[in-house]
C-alpha cells in the first residue's frame, strides 16, 4: 500500500450497469492503494451530463484532473494514475 493519500471522483449515474462494474473493480484496488473515491452522480447536473453522459463511468483524479474512461481494468487504472518516474540525478 502506498502512503500517498489521493482523491478520485467516479462519475456515474443510478441504473448504469457499467458504472456498477467499475465500482466493483475499483473497490479492492482503491483500498489496497489507500486512495479515496467520491461517487458523483451526474443526473440532474446539466454540466456534468453534457460532459459525461455518453462516457460514464469516468474516473478522475481530483488533484491533476487526469481522467480514465470506461472500459478500464486494474492495470489501466494503475498505469493511468501511477506517479511518473523521477528522473535520476547526475552521478
């Protein structure tokens, strides 16, 4: 488990089967990584509906705004949200 607390939003809506699949896939991964996810229902929010209606579920890291749209699996989530490697300094 990483010690870095990171916050994500999962954009979804009620009755969305793919959103339910994403939640099931993410739950153990987020717990393992120590990451926090906020579920955001897009229904009733015109701006969110316009942006995400045909894309949900979408996972977004709050601090940097990086988004990952469905379909995704554990490997894709880790690849999308893993910190960039730190370049080695001069030797």
